[in-house]
C-alpha cells in the first residue's frame, strides 16, 4: 500500500534516494499519506512515538549515534511546534534531523479551519533550509528540487532541515506502487585546505611558550585522539578536555574547574596562554569561559568545518576545516620550544587530584558522593548519556573511564529532552547505554518513557534531590526572596512511572543502600531499569562548596 497522492510519493522517494533510513512518526490524520507510504516502504524503518517533543529528541538521539539523517513526521497544527526544542539542539549540535510536517493547503490557512497554523518557515531562526512544497502537478520539478536540496543540505552540513508538505483531502486513498522520480544533484561546496596558511600559523606557534588547546563537545575519533599525543608531548602546550570531548590523555587537564575554580589573579595571569586553539562544540565550564574572556590570549584560533565560534570574544583566526585535517597538516610545520608551562600546571593538577581523593574519604552523603559511586560502578565500554544542569557539572569534576563514550545535549544545554535523546541513542547503539539524570530533567521529560523501543539493557540513574539543585549552587537565586521559584521543591518519585512504563525500579537513600543497589544493576535483565537515589537537598550545595575550599 502506498499513497495515491503524487506529492506524498515524491517525499517518500526523496527520502529513499538520499538515505533517510529511519522515520519517527507521531499520529495524525493530515500526515496519513506519508504515514501509509513510509510504514509500507521496505527500505525505510518507521517508529511510532506519540509525543512530538519526545519524538524529535528520540530521533535526535538516533542521529547523534548513527551520524545519518533521521526524519520525524507529524500532522498539521501545533504538533509541529513541539519539534522546536530538538530542532534548536540539532542546529547547535550539528545533528542531521529532517522535519517533515503535513500541512493544510494555503487556501485553508487563517480562515478559521481547525488544526491549522502558519507552518511555512516557522523554524527560520534555527534551520538550515526550509522546503515549502506545493500540492499541484505543475510544481513537480520545483518540489523535487526543493526537497532534494533540503536533504542534501542536512547531510552535507549536518543539521536540521524542514520539509512542509500540504495535503488536501481525501487523505487515505492508496495505490499498489511507487512512481519513479528524478532528483537533481545540488552542488555543495567542499572544504579546501589550500586557504590555510600553515607557515604563518607555525611561525606564531613556534615562538610561543604558552599554548592552550580547549576541546568542547566532540564525537569519539581515534585518529584525532592519536594526533593529540604529539601536542601533549610538548611542554609548551596545555590541553583542557571536557567530559563531553571524548578525548583522554594523561597529560591533559580533564577536570577544568577542579584546577581553576579557586585561583587568584596572579595565577590566572601565569595560566593565560599566548595562543588558544579551540575545537568541538559547546563548553560546559563557565569558569574557563570567564578566565579566557578576562585573560584573553594574543591569538585565538577556532577550528571548525562550518562556522566560527567566538566564545571568548578574542577570535583572531577561523580555520575552516576538520580538526583532524588541520592537526595532521600542522604537525609537519611545528617545533617544540623549551617551556615550563605544561609541567607546572600538570603538577598543580596532580595536587588537586590528590586533594580530591582525600576529600572523598570523609565526604558526607550527597549528590557529589553519589556521583563518585555511580562512575566507579559503570562497566567498561558503555555509552554514557548525561542530562544538563548540575548533573553535567558534577561529571566535569571526575576522571571518566577511557572506554566510555559520553554524550550530552549541550547545543542549547536544555533539560527538556535529555531522557528522550538518551533513549534514541540507546536504540541506535550496540553498546549498553546508561543515562544519569537529575529529578527536574527526568520528570520534565517523563513522556520519554512512553516509547516501545527502549532496549532491555537501558539504565536510568535518577539523582533526586527534590528540586532544582543547580539554583543552590550558582550565586544569585538565594539572594532573592523568590528562590522557591528557582529551586521548585517537590516530593515526586519515579516509582509509579516505572510501574506504568514497565521498568524495573529500585531506590536508594544512603551511601550504603546506593552501593548495594548498584551491585548487579547493569547486568542482563528482561526490562530496562531505573535506580532512584534520593539525596539530602539541604546538604548538596554545602558539600560542593566545601570541596572547592578544600582542594585549593
């Protein structure tokens, strides 16, 4: 069974030709022609997720892992707007998400017809391309050109595109075959490294005794990992890696805030680099942002395939290429001057690590102590998904096992779709996926569990501190008389959600019970599992503040 409507057949054929292999569908009537067509196509995998916001983040999680375009399909009206948070995340995280929305014909817009809004270009600020199709045989060639361009842009530029498809009634007529369509190949610009003046950059590099490399969100890349060895072996180079960088080296500073949180002005001046190289996505650490804005390097080089990111307001060189390509070429031009820059700061890093370990010997039961227990218990070679807010910030203070791959929605840093993304990633990955989340993020996205594709080995670890703990940690909210509106205290538990969605559920409320519950938690089971760890709301911020005083 395939839709009779030529425009629906066109969209389906385009997705097949441009390798959109998975479509996440939310139910509706206006999108019926596409739903029927996609679900009957032998080369396209279709998944059904009711809640459009969850569906979009679920698809984003799949695309995050496969690095291939994944489509979401919805009916007309407000259903489409629920995709927007995931679209913004895909836009800033360079994830190929294809939005396909069914729409009313133009003559039904703004006349009082039901389930109708202005859908054309509705995502204009956060979309790479909008293809507004027309249900008229005269526009067959134009429609083919538009949808072909949209899908090719999503692949080549790794980001979200929107295809808006108007259908008039009837919607459920079917035929037995799909027609053949021709889609023109759109010429996409390719990166040409000939514009990079390696000799000029090397001249600056080779005469500088203090160089810093800061790596943000980064997909695991073995070749890039190996290239970093050369730079880590240079005493004039200090490498800062975040938890989401998926780069590990014994000569890198992997817990940035642990090193710089309590530093004085004189120390910041000594740490201030002559050259700063950045690559990867968003930086979690607010303190390293403040440091590099207040103590700006003479030269800041940002390496990226697509766009320059002037995070520290001192960008001097945008190097538009893949980081792995840049470093593999640049290596042939550089030398290593004598410097004490790296050895000095690695010695301080090592002292901080010793104090970190000492602090945990007598630490009070809290979010912080629980995080250490969790990270120590996670098996090797797993995928770790981390929610935003305080959870990703806690993760930044620990050394993550090298065999783990770490992901977090840092494009917009929102809590809204973390669980749905983790489930999508778990569905797409061969590795066991462990998702660590806070209570507000978990309950905010609880519809994520309304999903028929959750693997049995998926694990959620919910740290429940009864409110928005981040607002006790950051300065500001407590100085106002409205702090309850920031912290949003609650008495919610995941127990009944777990029962409703057929998860195994266990609960812990102390260091001892957490240790006990973690034993066997990751082993094979017939159901996915939730471990809810309740921590003392009044203690968490105090423990963290004492930590930074202690390690100074």
